[in-house]
């Protein structure tokens, strides 16, 4: 058996870079929801609720992220 290490180009494999896993349907909505969360910390929950409602965010999502913060998804690594 040869102890010589193979170089990546000799392995005949394709490297695939995966996108981060995100449960949210689309990144535009994710950005709006994140804006609402930040707004709630600065201007208050009522203002953030109005903002997210004006952006047509699902009311169940608005309730979960603003009124039940313990149930938020953890994307703190992105901040």
C-alpha cells in the first residue's frame, strides 16, 4: 500500500458548498422579521407589530417572534 497522499484534483470528486439551513421560506421575509425584532427592542412591541403587519408578515409569525420571544428561532450567529 502506497502512503502517498492524494491531491484533491486526483480524487475525482466535486466539492459542494452548502447554503446555511434556514427554516424561513425566503430571505427577504427573514430580513423583514429581523427588522421587526430589532424595532421591538428599540421602539417597542406595538410599533414592531404594526410594522410587521404593514409588511404582510403572517400574524402567527408576528405573534411568535414579538410576543413569545422564547419561541424565536436562534439565528444569533448572523447578527
